[in-house]
C-alpha cells in the first residue's frame, strides 16, 4: 500500500470512526469515544510498525484523546473531551513561544527547516503567527463548546477547525515567499 495513503488513513481514519459512531449512535459522545480511542491507538500502532517511531504531534494527540476520552466516559461528563482541543492548542502555542528559549531558534525552523528554507526573520514571523493562531483556536474552542450545542461543537471540530487551519496556512505563503532563501 502507498505510504501517503497509509499516512492519510492513520491521520483521518480515527476521526472517520468517531463521526460514524457519533452520527449512527444518536449523536452520543459516549457511543463514539470508545471506538475513537481504539482507532487512534490502532493508528499509532500502525505508524510505529511501519516507521519504528511515532511523530510527536500524533503521539501527543493519541495520549490526549485517550486521557480526555477516558475521563469523559469515566465521569460521564463531556467537558473533558470538549477541552482537549483547547489544551492541545495551548500546548502547541506554548511550545512555539518557549521553544526558542531552549533551542535558540524558532521551533518551526527546527521542525520544518529541512523542507523550507527561510531567513531568520521569516522563521520568527511564521513562528509568532502560528503561536497566535494556536492560542486563537484554543479561545475559539472554548467559546464554541460553552455557547453552542454538542452537535455544533462536534461539527466545528472538523468543518470549522480544519478549514480555518487550511486558510491560515495558505495565508502564510506571502511571508514564505518574501523570506525564502535563494538556493
């Protein structure tokens, strides 16, 4: 099987499982979360089996899905799964903020420097923008789950956050082009 297809399946398969169980289980988080956790753990195992390592972002996501999904089920309280995106986005934002103090360069440069060649100012700008983007997503998630229905929040997680991230990423092309190093 094609490696990019496997990556796509391991990235989005658990989400598809979640939605399938959520919408076929009377829109019930308690029905959708256990298969979501299992699918996430299977996806991480497949990545490990194929690559002998698990990248940090999927690993962190898997840990938090299992932790907060488990807490949601155990305490019969959806607030735990609602705050998971908030916590993930805050952690990403904090990593971008504090990372440069430990590595002496923006974390994005550490992560993407081999595939994207920018000058130092470009990396600083991108790092700062992504940091604010993650903090903004955390705030937006808090507003949505506290003011909207559960079904709205579930739909927002895919049909809101994903398009916002794609649009934000595309909007960074001008910075990338402006600060790209000549090869």
